[in-house]
C-alpha cells in the first residue's frame, strides 16, 4: 500500500492555509527522510508528492515520460471542456510544439532588448528606492518588490508604466482566487482584452519592444496566433511579475532576519551573484508544479502507471540535505548552489530566469548602498496560495545611509 503523504508529513499540501502559516519545511523534511515519493490524496485523482532533489530533477528533464499537457501543471485537473487550453499555453505545452514556440518567444529577448533593459532596470530601481526613502515608511511588497517587475514588464512590452501596475494588480487577484471565482474570471478577461488591444496596436504601429518582436517573429514560417499571443502575454505578466516580487520581498526579509549576512553582503558587493542565488534557494518563489506519466515508469524506486501524476515541491528540493550543506542556514556566499528555484532544467526551465536575477540585483544594490537598515513596523502577511511562495504585505521603515559631504 502506498505511503500517505498527509500522514507522514502531518499537513495537507494542497491546502492554501498551510502555506499562509509559512512554508511547511518540517513536513517536507519528514517526507524526504521517510517517504520521498508518497501518495497524496486530492479530489478524484491524487498525485505522488516528490520532495527529494534528485527525483524532481529527473522528472523535470524527462518531458517524454512526464507531460505538462496531459492534465496540466496544477493540483486541479481542468474539466474536459477546458482541456483544449493546455495545448495553447507554454506552461502546459509539450514538445515539439513547445520547442518551436519557445524558440519564437526567445526571438523577443534579443541581446539589444536585454542590454537596453539592463540600463533602464538600474534607473527604475533607483527611482523606486528614491520614492521609498522620501516617504521613510512603505509597504515594501507593493511599493518596492512589486514595483520593479511591473515597470520592467511595461518597458518590455512598450506600454505605459501605470498600465504595468494595473496588470500587476490583476495577477495578484488571479493567483489568490479559486478556480472559476468571479473576481478571477474578471481579472483574466481584463488581461486578455488588454493583450488583444496591445496586439492590434503593435501590428499597426510596430515599436522597438518585445511585444512587437513577438508578433512579427517567425519559426518555420509560423507566427504567434492571437490566442497564443494573449496566453503568452498572460504568462509573461503573471510569472515575470510574481517570481521577481516574491524573490525581492522574501530575500529582503531574509536579510532582515539575518543581519550578519546583510553586513557581509554590504561589506563585499562582489557577493551579490551568490547572494541572489541563495535568496532563490531560500525563498523558492514557485512552490509546486505537477506532471503526468505518459507511460508506466518508476520514480525513486516507486512504480507508477501511465496517467498517474507527480507533484514537484521545489522548496523541499532546495532544502535537501543530500545536495546542500546545512540547508537551513542562510548564506550569501554559498557555493556551489545548484538550486531548483527556476525548475530542474529541461523543456520548461524558466525563460525569464536571467531577467529575474538582473532585476533582483538592481534593487538590492540600491537597498544595500542607500540604507543602513530596514525595520519591520507591522506584521508580515504571507500569500494564501499553493502555487506561489510569497509575501502579501511587509510594512517597513527605511533608515537612509548618511550622505557624503
């Protein structure tokens, strides 16, 4: 009989309130040690909970055996009438179509776009910290951590900054409401309407931006359809904004909770690249994705039948003692650090990984050089979500660094 993940770990890993109280690292540790591949009941299907680094890495890199498209990548399996959407979104698409579409989308991230964006990202980070320092106190998640990715996305797409902020607000609704919730449906509708209007505008008046590049790029003589553009637009706004916001907010909280590591990083800015990687490992902005077996197979010594599902818990993989020395220690100089915060590689490795790193580095450079302390002035509230590992609210006071004479 299969080991029950809830019994071993002590929590229901599909319950949003579990994550609202904090990432269940104790449950993950028990599962890694006692049942790294454990059956987890959920709805009519259930899934195998994977909590060990090696198993998650192996499944991530084997898209022939493990499909994103068959039943989607979330706990809940789409209803039959909604299943067609799975073959249209990159996140839930299998090769070879995924390979062709990813190549097309990559045309939008040309060296010219990325280089120009790097300079603008530094300017935007400076302006954001300017505003926060001028106020003295701020709601850090919205005013700092969430501001930069929304500005960067606006820059990427060639749209007004205020539109980037509105789209960012829509993603917050979409990631915290249950399926078919009226507010979620309304947010999706607004997002698609905006994407359609943007596509019409960029086709009529092309610009030097990624939206234009995406609409005009071709792979094997094919361009993105209107629906594919809308769905990619949704993915870009959603994943790009949330991942960076969660990284910056939770990374800042890690520096607050580990002042000796903040001092170390401030004293030695050359540690910034390893610090960003450690923040990614420590925070794991995305909690879980699922895959479906396309044939009978085996994971971690457990036999599985075609059609059975697995769930890959990235925060657990990133605290796996077999891969990280003293994994519950936050260390801005940690190396090596082959975390799985962006997935385990393979077909669905995060397309915006480099951009997220660049955004985080830009904002942390400003924070570390222009403040001497960040003091919490209210409770830290986490996001109620089984998908995104994030902070909803973190009111702080910024203590400015002395201005040289």
